[in-house]
């Protein structure tokens, strides 16, 4: 497995972890899973529950903004031929998650964020949503395959498509094309690992918040620190 593939799996676990922590502490608000927020938004508006719908609308534009900021950071770093083009975006992500962990912990009541003012709640909620958007804009392709570290639906779609491609490609008789026939299987394997990493991260987030509350975010922050440290000291390929 390439370094980029390993980083993708690790970042997926970070995404699942942060999404679980956000869901539990921000009154069932997703900070990475925008499909869930979109469905909740639509269903709430359909039932006339405008306030709940707006609650789930809030992180969507912030996630999009985070993706845009991350894309700009990576593009600028690559154009300047930086040794580690993903590091600026990951450092900003880590800073946002650290701010959420520290400032949010002061407002926790029974495991949920309850600051004195509503605007303070949404200011804090904006931090992990921006962070997850930034992360999703870092590693966008691995070995020619599009990847997303927080887009679980797309990962499962890729898994199914590549398995079917592999089954059909196996019928080829040319031994020289064996490596090409195995490419879909490798892509399916990476998709499966990304999904499993996301679920594992979510399990870890749900478990550790029972004991450490928002300080559980120190674990995904340690993963980000590891990726940054390795990329800075031993720059590798983005593919």
C-alpha cells in the first residue's frame, strides 16, 4: 500500500471520529456527513420544523467553505513545489479541532455543548465543520482513483463498482493484462479499508467521549500530527 493510501485510511478514521464526537456533543449535528445533514434538513422542513432544519443547514456551507480553503491551500503548495503540499491544510485542520476541543470543553454540560449564547454554540460548531471540509480537500486521488475521506456513500459506490469491474475483467485471457485486471480489486480493497476506518473512528469517538468528553479529540489530533511529521521529514508521493 502506498503512503498516500495509508494516509487516506488514517484520515478516514479521523473523519469518523470527529463526526461521532460532533454528533454526540452538538445535538445530533453532523460535522463531516453532509448527506445526513441534508436529509435531516429536508425532512425537518417538510414537517414544518424550521428551527431543526436550520440547525442541520448550518454546517453545510461551512463544510463547502472548508473544502474550498483546503483546495486553495493544496493547489498553492503544489504550484510552489512544496515538499509536503498537504501539510498546510492539515495544520489548519488540527488548529480548528484543537480550538473546538479546548473552548468547547468549557461549555460542556452533560456531554453536550451548552454555552450561554446561541451564537457561541454555532461559532464552536463551525470549527469541526470547517476542519472536515479542509480534510476532504487534501488527498483527492490515490493511484489514479478519486478518494474522499468523509464521503462514505461515494466510497461504498466505488467499492461495488470496482468489484463488478474485477469480475468482468477476470474473463480476459491475456496473461500480460493480469495486472490491469487486478487494478479494480485493489481499488475495491482501498474503498473497503476507507469505510472500515471511518466506522472504526466513529466507534472510537463514541467510546472515548464517555470518559474524556471533547478531550477525546486528542486522539485524532495525534494522528494528524503523525501524518504531518512524516510528510515534513520524509516527503513522499501524492499518488
